[in-house]
C-alpha cells in the first residue's frame, strides 16, 4: 500500500517561515548574474636561495599593483577597476562598474634580501623572485 499523507490546508498559517517560504522568490538567478569580488590566488615555492611567488591578478594595470617586503612579511595589493558596457547601436542598454582593491599578506620562513628582489607582471600574473637573506643570527643550542 502506498504512503498516504493527510492534507492540512492551514499548516502554512501556523509556520509561514518554513523552509519553502523563499522558494517562490528568484534569488539564485540574481546572484548568478552578479560577479563575485576579485580574488588574488597565490603560488609560493622556494629553493635553497630564493622564494618564488606567482600571483594571479587579471585585469589590473601594472601601475596599480603595490608590493612591499619588510623582513619576512610580504604584502601585495592591487586596485581593481572593471567597467562593462553593453550597447545596441547608439543606445546604451547596460553599464556596470566595479572599483575595489584586493590584498594578500603572508610571512616567510626567512628574511628577504630586499635589494635583490625582482618583480615582473605579464598577462595578469605577477611573478616575484625574493632572495633569502642569510643573516647568521640563527644558531643551534647545545643541550646540557
């Protein structure tokens, strides 16, 4: 025998904010049309002498990127300006703008030799070569 459920026409009046309350509203398609905020993705690698950083910052001009190195703290920031227009003939149908900034900071295991650090930005990818600074301050303690 199949499962039968008794219909109660007043059940929604008791709890109008049930899980299906917002089901009729089309919120998901609106959120799909909106672009997410820009993000900066990083790859960090190292060898014996250098740290290598690759940061994806598409659509940003080289002049709008700032890199600062303070000891072993590396900070990257960029100003993002995005404009999009959609026209049909001479009539403007839609215009969208986004102005904002993205930033990332991270610490490295060793200090960086700031005088020999190099940065290159090409095709939306920022590449940093950060030489390690061997300052000789670390030492091994003998256990008594």
